[in-house]
């Protein structure tokens, strides 16, 4: 069964950086579009970044220029590099294999002094 596991979250100060990782298993990683979502308390889950199988990327306006999605198909992994973090980036971040409706358990990112 297709599944993904997120890691790399934690507590970081405003302006800091984190790298999230998502490792997939049970499917051919390189042929699927991968996405990162996040959900803050009391808010709906939102798309943060996506990467197609062809390497075309897209980002939410709120993270453009600060976040970068990168995939390493050989390692069945997609990363989300987050720079210049802001308190409003605080959320649980989820990896998603869109076509398979596969979600991980999420990893908590907290941006606070």
C-alpha cells in the first residue's frame, strides 16, 4: 500500500530555516506528482508546494521565494526547504501523493521566539 512519512519539523525562530522530508513507499515514486500541504489550528488545509513528475513546481503565494520543493526519485523522497520562516508558517505539514490520495501523519513546524 502506498504510504508516505514526513520528518524534519520542529521549533525554529522567525527568520530561521528547516528542511522537511517525505519518504514514500509502496509505489513508483518518480511517476507521481508530489505535494506539500499544511494545516494550522482552526484553518483549512492549504497547498504549499507541488512538484510534477516532470519537475514543474508551484507554490502558494505566501511562500514564494522562501520555500523550495525538491524531489529525489532515487531515494523516494521529496523535500521542502523552508527559509525565512515566519510565525504564520506554523502548522502541521503533510506530504501528499495526489493521485493515490496518500497522506502521511504530518510533521509539526512551529515558528516562534
